C-alpha cells in the first residue's frame, strides 16, 4: 500500500502543479487513506490550504484599504484556510520533525491565528 500511496502522492503533486486543486486533494486524500503517516502528502495538503490563505490575504490587502474591513475579510476568508492547513502541517511535522518547510509554515500559521503559545514553541524549535 505504501507504493500505491506514493503513486497517489505523485499524482496529487502533478495535479497541484497543473492547478487542479480538486484533483490534488482527491489524490492526496487517497494517499493518506492508504498511508496515514505519509508526511509528504500531509505537507502537500497543508501547503494547498496555506498557499490559498496567502493568495487570498494578498488579494484582500490589494483591494481593501480600510483596516477594520480588511480584518473582517481576513477573519472570514483567510483565517479559515490557515485553520484547514494547520492539522496537516502539525501531523507532517510530528512525522518529520526535521523538515524546515513544515516549521516555517507552522510559524506563519500560529502567527496569523494569534496562537502565541505554539508560536513560541515552534520558534524555540527553529532556534529563534
């Protein structure tokens, strides 16, 4: 099943590379059903939601100049995407604690979600 999980992970990455988010999610979920400890697939799932959050945040910051309107839009449209990315990155980090990408993403997510406790922990782990 690990080879099949790997295959689905590669197919998911290919779909993601080609902009097929739905296809990528389907492949990564299949990979994770076959191997729930597949850190790379977990990281890729987290990355999809994380990247969507960053893109949405940038889009909002370009079109909304009023701070309170921006914060409301961020709460409604950006933070839910960070919340979706969080469990994938946390589990990927548990499985592959040396992967810097997972730590960098978690640091950003904790910062954006105002999770000071976990932000401090991940920064200590990163050597800050």
